[in-house]
C-alpha cells in the first residue's frame, strides 16, 4: 500500500485528443488523500484521453500548479508571467487591506478567503469571455495572459476598496 502511495503522481491519459473529436482534452488536477479514490478517478478519466495530474493533498496540488506556472515563466512565456503576476497582485492587495484593517485573526482569515473567492470568480468571468484562455497561456499568447492579469489586478483593487470595517 505504501508503494502505491509513493508511485509517480503524474500520469497521462491515452492521448491528447478524444478519438471522436479534434479538440484537445483537458489537463485535470485530481486531488484526494485516499489512494483508492485517486485510482478510481484515474480509471474513469484516463480512457477519455485527459492528461491527469494526481496529488494526495492540497499542498501537493499547490506545488504542482506553481511548478507548472514557473516552468512556463522560466521558458520565457510572457503570457504566464502576465497572468500569474496579475493574479498574485490581485490577491495580495485585498489581503494586505484585510491585514491592516482586521480586528482579529479570524476576521482577517475571512476577508482573505473572500479575496481568494473573488479572484476565482474573476478567472471564471475571463474564462467565459475567452473560453480558450487555459490553452492560450501555455501557447504564449501574450494578449490573453495580459488581459487575465489586468482583470485579476483590477478586481483585486476593487475588492480591497470594497472591504469595509
């Protein structure tokens, strides 16, 4: 059982595209602390041609996400740099406001969670406007990365201004 947990966490699906369509399949981050659940999800998703990244904890999942973003940035991908930089600033600005104005640690944590949820909502809004954004950034389409970064930053500044105490 321990060997199964220590196996390589990244596994690829059967192919990059589903046999019935020409569209590329999704890259899916699967997170669960129960190895049996990971195996079951892999058995369901891999035959569909999805690229799977398996993680056994939230910490592993965050490491994988950051590793991929930083790998793109190290390769000179400006779109990834723009989008990650804007997202970081868009989260840190309201978080800094929460740290400065909160009356307790719990209050700060709640506002921090709200800041994170607002950033997720901003990404979903951009994804609705530009459905291919998740493929465009790894493809180094700078305009899309810059747009996502600017939207994240703008939403973060607005979010910080809206926090009232």
